[in-house]
């Protein structure tokens, strides 16, 4: 069982059906921990199938925040979720992920990353392309040298933690806002997801975690610059980009499509911006599963 503090009573009362799904997921999945170079890497592996789907957690929460996606993908795939929140160095992070995959006998993976997880996934992909059969990047950004901003790191070390949390919640709230009404069948699921994320931020967002995370996604991710033809010349995999016309990072999706070999782009319906994959969940997951199935038999 995955042990996590439960949500406040008002959230449980407001979203009873989704809370029950969440608690069932925690009760039926086991979290393990493996040490890599003395650093603990919590992870969960579940499901059965010809392909292994790897998702990186640990930015703004652990395995539990991914319960909805994992519950769907594990029906037809082996799914590994690795919490890399203890790392601020992408090489050490990659060794930690390797330790998880090696311990579970997983050779090659389909790497799935949305938003922040898509940045973390690209950090691993650039260091281990030979281990990635498929790369699925959803509403995320492309690496650019001009985004390396040392002043961000200085501010993170100086700002009060309470203010950091407030700014993070505000930014996430803006990214999740939209003008169109949600379909009725989505209201409880989205409301619960927002309550779960808010609870995770209040419980676990420390200055140390945020500095580690920003070191990875602001500095180390962008320092190498755009993908180069020579670094991907021997990569035999395929890439899928998922975006929508009103996604704030849509221009980056087009840039990634042009940069990555054998890349295709799936556009979800407009109207919900950054959270379109959550609103159009079934369409999004069907596109991911179709991509995984089209890869054919996994390479050894």
C-alpha cells in the first residue's frame, strides 16, 4: 500500500466518488524505494503488457498524483513511476532511474511526460536515448539556452517559503484556468485533482525541494540548448507530441516536432489550454495507447 496523508474532510466530502478511486489506488499499489549513490528513489511498478511506460514524478508530488493516468495505462502496459525529487543533477537522476528499471528487469521504455514531467523526461532521454523506444511529450517545453536564468536561483534562495508556495499555487492556478465550462462528467474528477495538488503543495513543497527542481528544469534542462542532429542520429525510436492550439507551450510542441526524428503531433480540442489532456482524458490516453501499440514488439 502507498502510504500518504489523506485529504482534508471538506475535499473528501466534496468529491466522494473520486476520493474512493484514489484510496483504492493507494491500497492496491505498493511503493518501494531503491538507493542510488546513497540517494533514495521511491517508485511504483504495476500492470502487465509488452511495453513498459516510464513516468517521472517528484516535481510537485509523488506517485499518488498520477493515480488516474496510471490506472488507465496499467491495463495494457507495465507502468513504472519513479519519484526523482531527491536529485538536482540530471546525471545522478538518470542513474537513479536506471537503478529502478534494472531492479525491475525493465530494459527499454516508452517515456511519458506531461508539463513539468516532460522536462524531467527529456533530461533522462538526452542521457539515455538508447533506452527509450518511444518518447511522449505532452504540453511541455523544448530546451533553449536563452532560458538559463541564474537570477531565478538567487531569488529562490532568498524568498520566504510561504511566498514561494503562494507564487507556485498562483502560477498553477493560472495555467489551469479557462473560460469554457467543464463537461459535467469531468467536474468531480478535476475538482479532486486540484484539491489533491493543493494538498501536496501545502504538505511537501519546501525550499530545498523547489531549489532542486528549479536547478533541473530551469538551468540543467536548458544549458545544453536545442536538440542537435548528431546526438539523435543513432536513436531508433519515435516521438509523439500532444498539444492543443490554445496551449501556452504550443510553439514548443512545434519546435520539438521539428527537432525530434520520426515525431508526430496530436492536437486535442481547444478551449482548456494546459489542462486539455485532463479534460479530454479518454481521447488523450487513447492517443498515447495507440502510439505505444504502433511501436510493435519492444526491442531487447
